[in-house]
């Protein structure tokens, strides 16, 4: 894609250069020169330009690297080695520049070898109608790109290489449709103002320089739209599937070896239970004799569900006489769960569509379960293998599906914990919010200064990462730079080529602002036609990439979120900006020139 973009951006320059050599090449052909010699002449220009450009670029790159190393060293604690230039890697870079320039000169070389010698020597300019085969091939390539995108993003069989190939094939198909789009725009320009009508028809008359510029803009817009759709869909999917660790407010994790001397703040509520003396960051254990490992239904078909996993609260168990209001469940489910806890039972929490390992989420055949406490490392029987049950109790139970994410695995009544011989202690506090970022910073710094002081987490809902914001800004900036570069190059080359026509307009009384309007109109034509072609093409890989990026592996659901504002900015805003820049930078007056006809 980079090579294709470079070729398209450089294409108008070689087209104008070949147009300037048209009279010389026509004289060569009139004196016996062959079309092959004309092609070689234009291609040789590409080789020379590519070699010089690659050499200058590599030299500037080495110099920039030498200046950047001390700056990078200032921000890195690792000591850099001596300045080293990877010469072997620079050889492909030089080859890249030469090949890009050579490919950019291919189409102008073919046009120069097929020009009408008599028409060129007579001073007539222009090109014939676009071929009929190229648009058909373009439509076929677009179809192939769509099929490849669908196959590459199929459920369970995502193929990144196939999706990337679909993007490249689709862009190539779009390029073959550009001549038809430019010719169609010229036909529809009959009722446009003078400047727009002149720019559109001039672009259609000189498609050799116009098509690469329009295609470069289209490829840029396609890439920006594709990446924008993929990025935005992934962000929306992350926001929809975000699991809050606390429902509002903040969570304060305590060092359990220090909490007895600290006390609790007013309004704080204990979160979960753990054994005193656990190291910081633990919290699964509820008792000295073992670990609460599973619950088993008391029905004939005895089924067990594991209760081992690390929750966001530091422990998978919560000891409480009632369901806290920050747990996401309906009021009816809360009342039924409170009734179970009032009977010294246990409430098992599960998420919508959750699975316990390879099996289904916990289900109860009845309303009674057996709570087992297992000791993983036998202390009394060295020959024992596997966990040893050290405590057990039968208690009422209920499985509740929470609305969002389950903060803990189970809620146990206090008396049930006593019956199975476990001890409990507070390992965290839930404090009421809101809290400002400045206060969060102050608390975090104060806790970090304490020995094993714990940690602070503030629940603010899903927050878009800084990296995503940077990528979005880079997409818009990259689109603006590439569109400006391609449009400005093509526009000013076109104005240089159309200098006799503009001089004639000035001779018959055209004002300086007319030339500026023509320049802005040419930039608008290139920008809008390219954007209108590139945006639909960008949807093909964008939709294909969004599917594997956003697929939920449990439910198979995918998310598609098109960033319409970004599309509007790229399709409408950037062409308008480029047109305004070109109109402001274009010269209003030209020296008079004579025309021969």
C-alpha cells in the first residue's frame, strides 16, 4: 500500500514531464524513432529521479537519525551504544525509491509512446476517451475484494492476510474506475460556475496527470476510513463489554497487616473477607484450615461448581447479611437473595452467558447445597493425594445472574462462615464517590509513601485510552498531509501545464481572482472525486477487520460502529481545506504568453 501511494503521488509529476517532452518525442518519432524508444526515454527519467530521490532521502534520514539519538537518549534510562548505520537495510530503501519512481513513470511512458505525432506537432492537446476494458476490470477487482473480505473475516476463520489482500485489490479496482469517474464529472459540469467547469473539463482532458492524483486521494481516504471503522468498532465493543469493578465511588485496598491500627473512614463499607496474615494482593482464603473450593447440589445427581477465581475486589467471597446496593441485580432478585442470606445460606453470582471452565454456569437442582472447605496441601497425612476436605455444611442457596459483571463469586451469610469454621476480616473499603482526579492523585501518592499501604482504584466507567486518541489524531493528520500533498502537487502541475489557457483568459479580461478560483476548483475536483471513490472502498476492509476485532468468543456477537464524523471530515472537510489552501497560495497574475495554433 505504501508503494502504491508513492507511485500515485509521483504519477502526476511524470505525466506533466512527459507532456513537456511531447514535442521532442514527436520530432524523434517523425524522424524514424520507435514507440519503444519513447517509452525508454520517459522510463529513464523515472530511474534517474528515483535514484537521486532515494539517495537524498537516505542521506537526510541518516542525518536526522544522528540528531535524534541524543534526544532519545535523554528520555531513556538505558545507555545507547555507538552510532551505527545499518547499511544493508538501506539498500532495500534505495531500491524502494527507484522502483516507486519507475512504476510512477510507466503510465506516462505508455501514453508518450501512443501519442498522435501530427496532433502534437500541430500544437493540439488532449486525450481520447477512456478505454472500456479498464472499468470492467476495476469492477471485477472490486468484487474480488469484497469476496476476499467476507471470506477473510468469516466466523472462526479470520485470515488477516486475506483481509489485507482484499484492501489492496479493492484499491486497485478503484484506480481503474477513476478515469470513468473523471469523465463523468466533466459531463456533469455543464451547469457549474466557470472556474469549476474549466477545472473539471481540464482534468478530464488531461487524465494522465489527473487520474494518479485522484487515485492517491482515494487510496488515502480508503485507508483512513478502513482504520477508522476498525478502531471505532473496537472502542464501542470495549465500552459495551466493560466490567466495572465498583458501582460508582472508589475502592480502597488495605494492607491487612496494618488495618487494625488504621480504622475505617466514615461511610466506608467492608468489601470481602480474607484470613489475617495473607500477603498483600491475596485474598482468596477465608479460613486457617483450608480454602472454600466448591459447592455441590444436594440432589441425587451430585454436581459441583468451583468457587476459585480472583475477583476485582481482592477476594471471590463476600460475607454479608444482605446484598449490597452496589451489586448489579434487579430488585426482585435482590429480595430473593436477601431471603436466602437471612436463612444463613449462600448466594452464587454469575454473569449473563458466563461459563465455569468448560462447563455451564452454576445451576442448582434444589435450594440446598453442600459447602466444602478443602485443604490443598495435606499437613497431617503426607501420603494423601489431592485436596482434603476439612469442613462442610449444608445451607440454602440461590444462583443469581447479575446485570453486568459479577464482582465476587459468592456471598455467604456470617453464620454460615462460622458453621464451617472459617475466619473473616476486611481486606478493602468501598468509599462513596465522586472523587476528583486531583484527590485521587493525592491519595495515591500518600498510600505509595506508606509501607505496604495498599492501593486505590476509582471507578469512572469505561475511559478511552490515550493511545486511541493519539491514533485518531494521527489518522486525521495523515489523511490531511497525504491529501494536501497529492492535491497540491497535482494542482500546481496542472496550473503549470494550463498556463497558456490561463494567459488567454487573462488576455480577454479575466481577473486575478479567477485564476485563484480555477486553482481552488481543480483542488476541489481532485479531492472530492477521490474522496467519493475512496470512502466506499474503505468500508470493504473496514467491515472485514471489525468482525474479528470485536467478536465475543463466548456469544459470537460482533460490533460495527462507523465513525460518521470522521468519514464526513475526510470526505468533505479535507477537500474543502485543500481547496482553500490552494486558492490562497495560487498566483493571481501571470506574464503574458503567445500561443501558436
